[in-house]
């Protein structure tokens, strides 16, 4: 396969490892842990893996042991995130540093490859082709939910056949929740299989005191910020469009917030704020129209509006509609599937309670239809398919017309729409993500070698030099609480939404009015791999602010 010039040069980048992982390690055990909430319930559900201590790796000056060879299997789960290939190379190099005989197997296309016994061995030759590259194409990824004992048993067969002693699941909050369930299951039946999780997702919502960020967030946000910056330059040159830019992030608004800090758009909606203030769709439209009309007074009929992908589910009234839609769609699935698109809307409308029915009817037809589409395997609305950016601009246009008629607005309004998501998920990882993922993988190999199970690979102190990063492991049960899923209370990893008291949000809120009513765009430019560290190695602004660092 012919490679691009950057691919050829980038292949030889050696990710930096924390000092603690540069030689043999030993485990430093912390105190016993508790789950973040619902301690009694979680303890009962995870009798073998609850309460385990946080662990940290420290250099082992004179190790006497000779490590026995062992085999490891990996699964890439869910949406792609930059750096996945470096997790794989990190695990591989970590395993080989312990014993050259150790072997690594990759299950193909996500959890389904594990259940259906589709796999390949990941040798040095295979891995060499993927170092420092984006994507998950080395073995593919998938969204099959690994949750049933039959699936665990089917997987166990192939693990035994390949003499695998540990499985690494590289995934988001749902996949890591499943990793914890699997670890407990194997421990309970005495299967002697360890399960380790690695925190992945561009959404940035798998984080807490111990997991400072999920991998891929840094790179994805930098790709989107580059393009938003380019759009802003275009917008400020032609001065004729409002660009409505929807940004990925299934639920939380971390990506939109990070991009807002990086690019200083005129408007960025934060879903968590909308929810906290119990804002309606109408309130959001009013705010956008206020900014547009104020800018028009200055003669500026252009601007940028960032819209988080998950917004729709955070507007309380729409959330209640979606929740009822979920039930209606499940209950009347057959009947709904048999009718044409427009009849579908009428049919569903008839099953809704009066308040939700009114809102459903008031939505543009394409949006109502998008809200009524099939759910994903986790029962979630597929928000990436809902055109929230065009919903908002349509409503804004209508409102501006009314305002113009009432003499409250004089200006022109023309909208352009964009959705940035898939563009950033497979970008070559930034130096930060390349180093972080390699360290997470290498560290996972050490967790396995230490005999641990039900842990998430953790590398902390990420705003310091890579040398000073702190590797270790966090019991997954520690991050769990009970939540209602598909009508049942389930133990799940608590999702990290944007903290409205946190520094990233407060920083944005402090400059919101100024950047709305001025034109102070920032142009971050493309990701740089070679050059000064302040340009190439800077972590996300969210992470810097969360670590009490300054960003401008
Ligand atoms: P993960 O949580 O699995 O990492 O995926 C995140 C994400 O990129 C979301 O931002 C987006 O809503 C979703 O995946 C899109 O899913 P799909 O890849 O199935 O279209």
C-alpha cells in the first residue's frame, strides 16, 4: 500500500512514555474504594470486583521475577477515536517488554468478533503499519452490546482456545460498563480471565477525578476547531452568512465548549445550561435572534453558531417528548413500520399525550421524522441523524421575519449548515493523543501482568510533561451508579456532562457576550506534528482549565 509523505514520516514517531513506565514496574496499592453512588446496590451486583483499591505503577528498581508468557485479546468498541491504533501498539510493546513470547489477538469489528470468534493475531509486522495513525481499521470496531451471559460464554470459548488470559476492551462509558460486568462474571464462574478497560470517546464524557480525559477528544476537537476557524475567516471575508455548525458529542457538550474556547464563535449553545435553566426551543431561538439583531445594528449580517449534537435531548420539553416516543415506538413498532412516512407521523401523533403531541406537531416534519427513527442498540436516539442545526436556523429565520415586521430587526439573514463529527474521529492523533493512547495501552499490559481485573487503564497528571504522567488503574465499579435504562435500573458508569461550575464553562460564560457582539474569531489552524512544543504538544483547553492552567 502506498503511503502519503506525512504517513511515512509520522510512522517513525516514538510516543513518549511516562518515566514510571520506562522500565520494570511494581504496583503501589491505594485504599479500598466505593462507587460514586448507590454503594449498597453496586456492591451486591459486583461482589468479586467491588471495593478494590486504586493502583499506581512505580519503577521497580531490581525486579527478580521472570515473567511467564501469556496471550491477550483486544476489542475496539463503539465510535472511532483518534489514537486507537496507538493503544494497540502500546499494549503490544508493553507485552513484548515483559516477555517476547507474549501474543496479542484482535477481535474483528467490535464485540461481535469476540462473540462469533472472528479474530486475527496482531504481529509486529501488522502493528508497524498502523503506528501513530488514526482510525480503528486495524481490526475494525462495532456497537454490538456485550451484555448477556450467553455472549460471555461464547467469548470464553475462544479465549480458552487461544489461551488468552486477559481481554482489553477499548470503549466509552457503555463498553467499559460492560467490561466491568464481564470481569465480574468471569471472576464469579472462576474462568481466570482478566478484563481491562481503556477510556475512549471523542465525546469527552468518560472522565472523572481519576480519568482526566478520554482519548480522541483532543484530536477531534482540534480538527473541528481548525475547520470552524477556516469558516470564520470565510465568514468574516464575505460578511454574508450565518454558519450553523453542529458538533458531535452524543450527549455532553464538551466538544462544542472546547471548540468555542478554541475559536471564539459568536454563539455556542451548551446543552447542560439549557437543561439547568429549563430553556425551551423558543428561548434558544430568542437568544440567537437577539445576537443576530444586535450584530445587524452594527452592520454585521454574518456570524457563527455552534450547536452541540445532543442539544435536542437536553431541552426539557423535547426530552419528555423523546421519552414518550421511545415507548410508543417500541410498543407499536410493527404498526409503525408498515405505514408510509407521512402516515407514520399521524399514527405516532395519535398515540402521544396532548402536551407532547402539540410539540411533535409544531416541529418541522423532517425533524419529527428524524426523532421517530429507530433507536441504536443501546436504546438511544441517534442524534447524529437529527438536523438540529437546520431546525434552529429555520426557526430563527421565521422569528427574524416576525421581528422585522414588528420593526424590531433590520438586516439580512442567510444561513449555511455544517455538521462536523465523522471528519475528526479518524484523524491522525495529535502528539498529545499519540502519547496518551500509547501510555494507556502500555499501562494496560502492566495491569494485566499484575493480575488485576475489572480495572480501567488510567494515566493522570496530563497537563504536566509526559515524563511526569502517573500510570495506574482504577476499579471500574468505583465510577458506577444506578440509572434507568430501557425501563430498568442498571449499574452504569456515570457520564460526565459539562460542569456548570467548572472552569471551562465559566471561562466561556465570562466572554460569551463579548464574542457575540464583536468579531473576535480565533483561527487555530491545522494540527501540527512537528515544531515548537507550545504548538504541537498543547493539550485541550478544557483539560488545561480543569487543571487550573491558563489558556490565552
Ligand atoms: P462513542 O461514544 O462510541 O465513542 O461514539 C461517539 C460518537 O462519535 C458520538 O459523538 C456520535 O453521536 C456517535 O458516536 C455516532 O455514532 P455512529 O458512529 O454509530 O454513527
